[in-house]
C-alpha cells in the first residue's frame, strides 16, 4: 500500500533547489577557471577573459590567501577553496530555506 505525500511547502523546496543550483554554477565557474589556467588557455581569448571576469569576484577573499610558491598550485588551492565555499554555503542556505 502506498501513500502519496502532499506538501504545502513546495515553494520553499523550489527556492532551495534554485539556491543549490546557483551555488553549483558559481563553483563550476571557479573550477572552469582553474582548468583553463592549468591547461594553459590563451589569456587573450575573449572566452578566457569572460570566465576570468566572473571567477575573480566570485573567489571573494580566497585569491592570495595561500602562497605556496607555485603559481598553478596557488590557483588550484585558492580558487578551489572558493568553489568549495560556494558549495557549502549554498547547501546550508538551501537547507535553511527548505525548512
């Protein structure tokens, strides 16, 4: 025997999914920027500049937080932390909104 669950809070779950999606998109931008740097993308290319202009403000205070002596490793750690930050914060916000 199965029961159908109906919820009156469908809007809050939709908002939570949107918040999670935005956080995932921000993290994806950071990861894309990391990959473009690591694979040596042409930094004069318009697409690279577009991604860079999105990634740098989204990284907040993380760029320059750790200086490990290797430029590529610095990008991985600092922008990677920014990506993890966006995933964690959006997940927490989505949980609060879903309640």
